[in-house]
């Protein structure tokens, strides 16, 4: 299991049971034993990566690649680059409508993505993903400039995600072992919404993903 989280940051995996997972991915999950986890993840992007990234001006795959590319450019470890690439994979795993936030529905994508990945990927990958919404709530609490620069869709989802942390929650969050990488990921995430920005293709990140597995690549 993923390591325990601060009790006052909303968490667990209760949603996994009640949320319908996208049908094509269900089929893919059934055959997962014959597909390595890296190929599995890349197939997920192939199937659903062209979908909208909320109301932002980029698609899900563009957003993922821009976040990973920014991490790579700042010299991030392969695991951090992989975390950046996969941070929103949870959005691709459910069949909630694109306008779910307008209906006051939080898709809890950070939890869904982490739950999908934790069996195969290292905690250095999974934990920043699981915490990237908490990181937004933290930054909104401690950095007024951060909040002022959030995109309108991000402000809308903030409310559904619990709003800014209280001082006690923020202090608690700072003690989490993956606090720093969650914050770093979040800051890159917020900037990765540039239309038509050129990035390496998804295949460029296969090695980063392979180096992020709990066990090594299949021999
Ligand atoms: Fe996200
Ligand atoms: Fe994101």
C-alpha cells in the first residue's frame, strides 16, 4: 500500500470501488499480465491522451509532456520526470464527463492515479502524484501570489478539492517525506498549459518510466 498520509489531508481509495473505470482501460487491465507496466501506461495515453485537460487550452497528453519536459530541463531525476508525466493519469481512468467540476464533482484524479500506479511504480513517483492536489491547497494557503496566478479552471477545482489548507494542515503537510517533490511537481504542473509548445514525444519518456518501476524492466 501507499504510505499513510496526514490524517487531515483528504485521502484514501474509497472512490476506486464506486467509480466506473473507463471501459477500454478495464479491458486493458484484464490483459495487464501480458503487458509490462510501462507499455500499459503508454497505451493509456494513446487511448485517451487527446482528451481535454479540463477547460485549459491543451490536451491531456500535451499537459503531461509539458510537465515532464519542464522536469527534465530542470535536471529532475528519472523518477521525478516520470511523476510529472503521470501526475494527471487519473483523469484518464474514469468516465466522468469533462464538465464534472461544473456539476460540483471532484474526480479525485490524484487518488485514482496513485492507486492505479502504486503496485508497479516507486513511491518517489506515486507519492508526488497522490499529493499534487494537496500541494495546490498548501500553496494557496501559504503563498498569496500563487493563488493569484491560478487559472480559472484551477480556481474552480480548488473549491471542490477542499480549498486552501488550514495553518495546522499546512504544517502537517510540510512534514510529509514527499512534501518537497509534491510542491515542485505542482509548480511545474501549473505552468504546463501552453498551446502548441514543442516537447519530446511520449516515447522519449519510456526510459524514465522503466527506471521508475519497483522491479526492473522485463528481461
Ligand atoms: Fe492534477
Ligand atoms: Fe496537471
